[in-house]
C-alpha cells in the first residue's frame, strides 16, 4: 500500500466509526445476501459479533503503516476461521460486502481512490489469512 492509500483508508474509517453499529448490521446483511451459506458460521449474538468486527477492522486500519506488528494476529485469525469452516471463496464475498458497506456508509466520500485503497488493504490482509488457513488445513 502507498502512504496515500493508507491515509485514505484511515481518513474514511474515521468517518465510519460514528456509525459503526449500523455499518456492522449493513455488512452482515449484505454478506448473508451474497453468501447465505456463511450465515450458519456465525453463532450467538450478532450485535456482539458486529462489535468484534468493527474492533478488528479498527486495529487493522490503525496498523496499516506497520502491518508487521499485526501479522501474527492476522495469521491466528486465519487459522481460527479455518477451524470455523470458513472457505477460501468466503474471503472474496466478505471483501465484496465490506466494500459495499463502506459505499453505503460513506456515500460520496467513498471515491474510486478510496475504494481502491480499501480493496488493496483488505486484499493484503485476506491473503495473509488465507495462507494461514491453508497451512492449518494442511497440518
């Protein structure tokens, strides 16, 4: 990621934070529309799950300029998700739901450049998670 992309992700994320509960609801609604087979993977209180999602995104965004610091945690998350039954194809659906949610929440502030920056950030993190998940499945 370029420094400009990192700054754009951080700036737009700051605009999402005040509506994070709504954003989480939009995200899961869209994910379950795109990939209904993922819904059984989520057990328990979806409001709490949404809070966890927003906290995880917040940590990732806060550390985009020093990804090395969070790579072990991202890898652990990928391994855990493999244990929950998350498949590689689900990562693309999650990415699509995330970008859609950001577009809904940010409106005109979700410019093509912002979309590209978020897609790059998500792609980088998802790649790490998928690789860790593959290693976990192979072990």
